[in-house]
């Protein structure tokens, strides 16, 4: 089925919650109101004409500093300075968070992409883990790395990082910690190395008696 | 106590099964340093004697946040990071990334480059499947097939070294083509000799040694059956999905590159030794895929056109116009997808990787319940996961 037709079916079901269809660029996508996303996904899966039985990918997006005009990167990725200290900045992230759902139907052989946008201050989206079980881990990953809460998720906890990690690294305004469990993370200059290589003084070796060289071969 | 009762009884741990005797579930850590978990994967098992009641995978030991790195380096510099995802078949990972990037860039690729890409991707897939057979046999207690499979993989590594310069991590494909042309010193005919040897002799060896071995079948038939509905629901792809009897392969059903030009079959699990979707079916799909890879390589090399091997200048960084696209390829483990959002610059604004092992492993939470601990090892081996890809 054509992407436009899929969107029309979805818009018929959702009414005003379907926010628009964008087919500019390489891949078309539909925008849906965040609070209706679980309902929309359930419809897309269960409707016989659509039958989207596979959630291919669930991507979290931080739209902070997105510049369509192609002026290069508007947000600098923070790293470590030459002295080995983490770079800091006072910039507070702005712009929305987004989630993109890429769907595929094995029986109808069509694809579709839905996107939602949520404000940065309240980054929460209803969970679709009840619709496709594979969303469970994808949503945990999105929470872990991007900090988007999925309401109604069976157990929303970190999946790739440590459970007591602070912050969400894929956010554009994430700042690296300088220490983790009291261990400096990286980039320490050699002079400040907290674990200096021990200096080993070689034992004075006795003179080898002449003619005792090992025979080669 | 019957397994069904354990599965259905949610308040299991609080009950006294033998009057007067208190019993409880045993919490057992399997991994992260365990030979059967195929990497640094930790499984927290709740077991009742030998029977697994609950499986909770814990991963992230290999996490490097490559998606964050993608936002800091330019498009071409990130190809090396894709090598490190599935380090057993890096060529297919390269292929997935450059395909996605070319979709966003709307970049055409010369036909010769596409042929070379397909040949090296299929060689890499064969190497990955050989490791899958070898380590699966090892998990089941068969030592000899490991040596056989590694011997043939060594030949593939030598061939890929001659074309790319690397033995394990290649960094071979670039947006717009490949980095080097096919070497002039009979590389193509050596590949053809190799696949003829695999088709004529080696596959027969593996089947005699391992596939139709009575003990091996006894360990795998009817074990950890995954039905097609579960496979769809959990997003399983690749040999895991095909082992469940579903004829789906991105190379056929969602063609990319030039795969639509070549003639090959999609092997699926048939339930020859037991039920459709058991461990043996998932294993056998891989053996048969090696044969199909040989067919694709032969066709691709015999119809190799002349011409340039890269559409773009190698040393210049590339730019992608603003836009977003999801693109997927069939890697050796399943559907490997990239969701790339470009803002018009030289760096990806967001690059999300959908890795097949990540989704395939999740099914263990369902399929692993009620198995014996030794059968859980068979299940992990038949899923053929790579932790570099799960943790990224």
C-alpha cells in the first residue's frame, strides 16, 4: 500500500491526533500526537489492511540544535581538553525530543515511519511494549541513552549503562563526568597519572663467564 | 514437578512443595565470563534444580556509545566503528552503513563496486556462519568441527586480506564505492576455487561431522522452539526467523544493492528432525545459507563488469542533504538497520543502529523459560549473538 494511503487510514482513525504527513526528502513520515502513539500503533498492527507485524526500529532523537540549512554542526560535542579535563559548557539544551517508529508488514510488504515530538521539559511517551514485545528493549535503550520516559513500560531500567549511571549520554547537552567510582575516566596527562608505572631498578647482574653465549640455531 | 506448573505458577518461590520442607528458587549468574555466552554477556537465571524459571540478560560490558561518536566524526570516519559491531562479519556491517548513507545522500554507486561489495559481504557472511557452526558444535561438546571450520575461515580471511589489507577489521567500503579494486593477482579465480571446494567437499564434511550426528541431533531437536508469531513479536530476523519457517530475507523481499539480479534460494527451517523452529532448524539454515552465498559469489564474479570502483573521490569528506531515512540490509545475524538523520553537514545529526543480535537475544526471555540449563546453552548458541553488536 502507498505511504499516503496508509496515512489517510491512520488519520481517519486518529482524527485530530494525526498531525501531518511529510513526503519531502528520501523517506516519508507521519507525525502523530505523543499521547495517541500507543493507540496508533495498535491500530497499525491490528487493522487487516495494514498488518504491521514488525517494529523494525525505534529511534530516539534529540532535536536540540538541528539546523536544516546545512551550516555544519551547530552543537559542539564535548570531550576532553588537552590537559585531560572534561570540557564543560553552561549551555542548556533546548528543542524537543523525538521518537521515530519504523514499521514493516511481512504480509503486506509495506513500510511506514511515524514520529512523535515531546517537549524537553516533560519527555514522556506512552509505551508500545504491549503492542510489539521487541519495543521493550528498544524503549529501555532510549530511556538509558536519551532519557525519554515511556509510560506504562513493564520495567523501565537502564540496559547498556550501569544502573547508577548519571545522565543520558546521547543528549546533545550531556557533559561527561570526570570521575566514575572514584576512578578518573580518561584523558589524564601523564604527569597527573594517578596510577604511575612503578619504576623497577634492575638487579645488578653478575658478569657472564666468557664463552658461555647461547649457541644460535 | 512438571515444567508447565512452574511456568504457570507465579507465586512459586513462596510455596512449600514437600510438606515440612522449605524450597526456593536458586539465583544463578551465568557469565559474564562464560564460554557458552559467546562474549561478555551475563544471564541471571532463576532455576529450580536444572530447570530455568526466569532468564534476565544483563549486557553493556562492551558499550562504547558508537552512536554518540557518530555525531562527533564525519561520515567517512565512522565506517571503522561499524567494523567493530559484528566483528565476525564486518563487511556486512560496512555494507549496511554505506547503504543507509547513500540512501540519505541519494548517491549512485558504480555497478562494479556493487558487485565487489556483494562478493566480500557474502564471503564475510560465510566466515560468520562458519564461526557459528564451530562454536555451536563446541557448546554441544564437539571439538573437531571447530578445527575444520576455522581452517576454512582462515582461507576467507586470507582472501579478504588481499583485497582490503585487514584480516579482521577491514574498513573497506566507503560511501560511493569501495576503497580498493580487486587485486590483479588471480584474486577472483582464487575465490571461485575456494567456493567450489566448499560446495563440493566441505559442506559434506560438516554435515557428516556435525549436522547429522546422532548426539548433536539429540541435543537440539525439539529444543527451544520459537514459533513464527513469537519471532515477529520479538523482532527476530535472519536465521532465527527463517529457522521458524518464515521465508523472509531482506536480500529478496526488500532488495538493496544488486541482489535482485542474482538467483538464489532462501533456506528455511523445515522441522526435519523435530519441530519447525527448534535449535537444529536454526543451525541448519546457516549451513544451507553458506551454499547459497557460494551461488551468489559465483554469479557476481562471473558477471563482474568493468568500470570505476568508486563514484566519489576517496579522500574528500562527504556531505548529506538534510533528511532522514531508515535502511536495512541482511547481515549474517539478521536485519541490520541504520536510521540516519542528516542536517546537511559532514556529520550525522543522529545515527541509530538497529542491530539484529540485540533483537534476537530478547527472545531468550520467553524461549528460555522452562528449559534445562544445558538446553539454554543450545538456545544461546542457535541464536548466534555477537556482543559487539548488542552493546555497540
